[in-house]
């Protein structure tokens, strides 16, 4: 049982390392915001290391990665989203463009998600 678990763990680690080798980094990202009250969507370009203001939110991009073999296929962005009115971090982690609900911002008024990485 333990040997099988170790074999599976080793396989997962090897797959993870192989996947990391095929990922490229970008200098920025294209995000989309939705104001649920007005119904208005806003596209926002942001550079790595920068922050932008969206309503009462501050959105900071730590990193944006994409598959090196197919840059237009998916994007993975490390974001920190803060509510400036409450001085509270609402989201901190990775968002995936192809699966925005997998790791999403939880806010009553705003949605923010990743569209693509930008160079």
C-alpha cells in the first residue's frame, strides 16, 4: 500500500516537473471585471508587479504564465485582490483562464477573472 502511494507520488512529481518546463512567463495579463450592479464589463491590462484600481478593489498581478507550445491556449495568473474600503484581502492565489470558477474572487459586487497573458 505504501509502495503504491509512493509510486503515484513520484509519478505526480515527475509530471509536475515536466509541466513546469513547458510553461513560459509573460510580462502582463489581460483581466476582465464585471460590476454585478451595473452589468458593465471592463477589460484591464496590467503588468507584472503592478496594481490597478477597479471600483473599490485593488488588483495586483504577481505573475502570469502560459503554455510555451501554445501561448493562446490558457493563462494562469497569480493575483492579489484587496477591498480598499475594508482594508481586507479578498483573494490571493492563482486564477486559471480556462476555469475561472476553480479559484474565484468571492465578492458581492465584483467579479474579476483572467483572459490571457500579455507580452
